[in-house]
């Protein structure tokens, strides 16, 4: 039996992932995998949605109604947030733009795909840890064991650098400079690199980690590994952060009211730098933000700075504002006029 002839969708997918993304766009492996996951989820959903096998789908089957149903499925059944939904849609849009350019006969369905809008969502409050909370988290690992010492070094490095989880996991021994000036080379999003200074305490625990694991300073091996010697995963780091946040609740109960995950430490680093008087542009470079506008949100979340501002900016005049009897319309007007 002869194999089926690839249709337009199959040819477009092959060119998109084997030529366009890696060779033309120079996309990172993480971006390619993210786009792949999005389109795999979409094709599997559309196969069930249309009652057909995945191999029978063609480019015309990627219609707006099906894509909108898929996006709703992500939120309702997979529990994805609005940001994840929009990230999946961005992958679909990227593929549609490529397919329209390479296959002019499919411009119409591709244009209709590009018309599917992103969804606006609520902007969640940036959650970070106060000084006592981050201190308790850093002290939670039991450093009498090798695993506890590794986890202590991992948490310390996360807080020092404000690195994204994948940036942390990609650190290799050769990326560390553990002689003065202490620093680490981080490999960020979009193949961007940046140098991040290290505190002497961080350099000390990382130096001890390399010695304990037998890694040479010039080694290309990743420094954070599991008990089997394999590199830690993002899920592993998330598990460790949640584990130690729960243990730290015994010392600082307020941690129990916060949703602590690896990105919380990134937010904590930004606020810590802000409280220390570091300007926003420097914090932006420290965190590897593409735009300082992304960093500006930290200027609005620091409660300590807000409390200090409130203490400095007391009520105008010597007398407090009149409160009056709110049951009286006259007293309400008097209070408003006194503002």
C-alpha cells in the first residue's frame, strides 16, 4: 500500500518546523518546542472536533470556529490561564503567516485565522516575598544532606539573579566566575545573554556545590542535577520551591497565604533591588527584560515603599479631615468641600 501524499497542511508544518523557525527566524529550541506543543494540541482537538483522523486534516480545517473552540477548551477543560491561551494562539498566528506566504492558494483560510483575536485578561497583582519570608525560604533546606545543600544553592541563586527557571537550569559550570568579581552568564529568551553579578554568599555556596559534585570550572555540564545525575527540570524546580515554602511556614506563617512558585522569587529579586535604591533601568538589565516598561510594574507593588510614602505624605494642614455624621446630607457636603 502506497503511503498517503502529504497535503498542504502537512507540507506547511514540515517547512515551518524544519526550515522557517530554526533557519530563517533563528528561533531558540524552547520557542520551537512551545510552538510544536501548541499545534499538536490544536490538531488533536480538531480531529475530535471534526470527527476525523489527524492525518486527514488539511489547512482549510484550521478555521476560526474550530480554533475558538480549541481556545475555550484550553481554559475550560485544561485549566489554562488567559496568558497561556494567548501564547497558544500566537503560535497558530505564526504558522498562519508562514503558510500564507508559502502557499498562496491558502491565503483565505490563513487570513481568517489571523483574525482570531487575543483575549484580554485581568492583570494579576505581582506577588513577592517580604524579607522575613525569603529568609525563611532560603533557610528551609536541610544542609546536612547533599540534596539539601544543592537545594539551598538553587534557591540562593534564584533569589540573587532573579533568573527565569530555564535560565537557572541552563547554567553550566563554565558560566560561573567564582573569583572576584563574582558573576554568572545567563542564557535568556531569544538567545540573549547577560552577565549577572553574584553576592559573595552565592559564590561561596556555588563553589561548594561544584566541589561536592566534582564539576570542573570549565565543564559544560549543568550544575543543578537530580539524584540520578540528570539535569533538573522546570517541574522539579517548581516542586522544590513549593516544598520549601511549605516547610518555611512554620517559621513565617504568612507564607501560607501566598502562592509561591519560582517566578515569585524573580519578583522578589526585583522588589529587593528596588528597595535597595537600584534604578529601574538597572533592574531591567538585571532581569533581562526586553523593555523597561515591563520593569515599571514593580514600582507599584512594593508595600514598604508605599508605607514610607504614606508616612511622609500625611494629611494637609494641622487638623485631620473632618469625618462628620454620614447620615446627614449636610455633613457629607461639608466633608467633601473640606477635601
